[in-house]
C-alpha cells in the first residue's frame, strides 16, 4: 500500500494574500490497484493529448514545462478540455479502493512576515498529522508493505520531512514528542524512508495534486462561504473515499489542527451538508 501525498496552501486573510493555511495529503492505494488506476488515467489523457502528458489541479502551472518540452499543442489540447479530463479522472479513481487523507492547519498569526517564517513549521505539523492517520490505516489494513511517496520538496529541503519520518519509524513519536498511537512505523511494515519523485513524472502524484486541489477549494467554500468553485462539485465523486466516511471524516480523512476549532466545525458541517445531506450548493445556485 502506498500513500501518494502532495502539499498546497491558501490564504483566508482579507488584508493580504500570503498563505496562512497549509495542506498536505492525497490518497492511499494498494499496489495492484495502483497499476490499474495508473493505466486508466493515462488512457484518459491519451484521448486528449499524450498518455504521459503531466497534469495537475492548477494546470497553468505546467505551461513552462510543456513549452520547454516543445509540446505546445499538447498543452493547448489539455487546457481546452481540462474540465472533462478532471471529471473523467475522478470518475476513474472512484472505481478503486482508495482512501483520501488530507491534513491542514491554519496559522494563528496574520502578520505577513511571521507567516513566511512559520511556513516550514506548519508544513512539518500537517505532515506529521497526516502520517499519523496513514499509520492508523496501516495498522487496520495490515499491508505487507506501506510506503509514502512525495513530490520533491520545495527548494529541495527535505530535512523536516525526513526527520519526522525517521522519528516515527524508529521511535513511534514525532519530533515534538507526540506519540504515534498506532505504534512505530517499523512495526507496521513501513519502508524505512520516504520515497521522493517529481510530480510531473508520476501519474499517481498528479492525481494526489488534483485531489488536494479540489479539497482546498472545498475548504475555501466551507470557511469563506464561496459558491462558485469547481472543486467541491468535482469532489462529490470522491467524497465517499475520504477515510472515516461517512460520519468520521473530520479527524480521519480531513485532519484539522487541534487549535483550529472554528475551521473544524465549519468543514464538518459543510461536508455533511454537501456530501451527506445531498443538497449541494451548486444545485441551489446553478
């Protein structure tokens, strides 16, 4: 079993756009299903461009990569059909036994300079919270092997993640000394280190990026009461795949920092309203 995970951030501030919320996560999948889902996703991309053409939620971020690879035509074809591609990929993922785990935390500070300095610590925190939930899943499912696959970190700084993972693997605690209740990762058949790769070369990490992107927009809708985003509507296809579905998603699949009680309440209420009570806001506002 592997957990493919990526990070993202967003700003909920009205004074400036510096991110004050950090997200980390993606989805878990068994090794056999991984190959089948990969082939399904690449078959979808092949309908519009090339099966190995990279994709992500914010597709425009990849424009330079397509240009440098002299693939302008593929970029345009993918961009022009992005709504259909996203929907087909999420529909494909919904057919498999995946489990979504996304961790998030909001900073206490709204000061721009402090937020920039806190970003690494926030990233470490959401990483640890997500990894703890993956450990719980490994304890429940008892896979022969559990691995974490991540996109190569920003500015090639992997040390915070490596330290946290090593502490969890060897001691069953995070660097801040909080205990992994599921036990040491080494006792749960985890790989002894994180597996890093480049998102644009990994179909599964591209899906993780898309899931986190759609989840980010759902969080924005829940907290800021925004109604015009595509992500929450698309996420309806994968809502049952969140760990803890239906009534324990918040805390298991959507892991929100313990100090962010207001966000936790808003997200929990909105998830129930949109994905459990079957009255999606896009139906009301279409």
